[in-house]
C-alpha cells in the first residue's frame, strides 16, 4: 500500500482552529506534522485546544512550534519568554543552556507540543548575518557545540524532540533566505573547521532531527541549495556524518527556493534528495501544490515515503512519556531562570 503524500508534510495555517480542508487532507492523504505560529496562539487556552486537535489528526503527527528564545517566540503569556541563545552563550556556561532547554521543553510538553524546532547550531561567522544574529549561541564553533550538546541532551531528557538547525550552517551569509537564495563560497575545509563542528557534536550526542538550510554551498553543490541537494542531505549528512534520523526542510514558502522551483518543485526535490518532512508554514494553496507534486512522484513509482514515515515515528516515540502539568508554564522557577541567565550574561558581556 502506498503512503499518502501528506505524510511528507508539516504544515501551518491561518486562524485559531485547524481548517476543515486540513482535517480532510490528514484523513485522505495522511499528515506528517502541524506547526503553530503566533497568529494561531492568542491564549494558552487556544494553544491547548489546537495541540489537542492536532493529536486527533493521526497518532504520529508531530506537533511543533519555533521556540528558540528571544525574538523567535510564538507563544502567549503565561509561557516563559527566555533570553535569546546569544545571551545564553555569553554566560559561557553550558549548564545554563541545559537548564533553559529543560524548562522550555517542560513548558512545550505541558502544552501538547512534541518539538520547539531548536537548537540553532549556526555559528555567527559573519557579524552582518542579521537573519541569524542573536539566534546563534555565538561565533566560536566549539562554544556553540558545547551549548548545543547541552541543549540537545536536556530536551531529550524531558521527552521532547530537539531539531538541530540550519544544516550545514547559516551563519556565514548576510542574505536572508526568506527573501532570496544566499550563496556561500566557503571551502570544505572552512566548513569542517567551522560550521559543521556543532552539528557533528549534536548528532554524536543523539540529536534525532536536523533542519536543512535554504543556502547554496558552492563547495558542496554548485547548483542547488542544501535543502534540495542530494549531495548535502544524502551525501554529507546521511553518509558523511552517518545521520539516520529525521531530516526536515526549512519553510518551502521562503523565497530562496519558492521563487525558483515553486513550493511543489522544492518539496519533490527535497524528498528526492533524502529529506523526510517538508515544512509549508502558511499557504493552503502552496500545501495543495506540494501534495499534488509529491502524489505524482508516488504514483509513478519515483518516491516511496515508507522510510520517511518510519523516521518520523521514531522521533515521535521520544515523546511517549507523561506530560508535565500545565502549571509549569510560566512558573516562578522558570521566570527566575531567565533572569539568572540575563544577569550572568551581562556580567560577562
């Protein structure tokens, strides 16, 4: 039996309830994941209702939100708003990175999420990289790796799924992949000594999922961005780094890929390159375009999603334990931790 095209997609939507057409898609073609944004989450009650509804779409649907700290924070009060990763990195103490990660994971799990799509493991090697900026733990690869490993291990200990991003690194480019396709001319040696160091460390620590960047690395693939490249996903990540876990794309509606390949074309290239779960974060039209494109590949025997589904199921099983009580969300202990991190960072800064 062929696996439905929807199993390869994690999707976002407008509004504060899951649209009927998305419920129908999950029933007819399957669904890999749901991703929520601030536009969906005006209150804790809305968040709890949405994650519960997402659970009903399928037993292995991943329920996700971007939850990095700092500006990348989608959830309403009373969720704790932690400092950005750069502030955590400036403390010089990976134990604080672990403490923040544990607190974040507890709150996410209590609210019904499986993943906060973190940590960011990009090294801020270009200070002009505003798209990464304070989302990175820092510039030094070893320091980013130490915080990343601490973060990954802590999130796993709380029954949440860490996602290392944006492979193989987005910290060298000043161009924002939301608006255009960045090019990186770094050599393979540059990447090995810099960008790849935190990813190697995080994968060695058991990180079960990786998000791939919409950035073209000329030394790896002169034609395609990492997210669409078999040289990067199947070659460097899968064979070179020995990663057998879940590979997610960055949002395929971003102009870096959508403006050239279209969302449907980008989705089929990502999956053909060895990816598992394609993110389409807003548009129902873009989602339907991708479902049609993926469905065509399945029907003509060019794509089999069975392995991708197994990888997603493996990641989902990491969240099988009991959920914390909702009272942990915004609890005094977590707020105090955020303040402690800010103090330590300021003292060193």
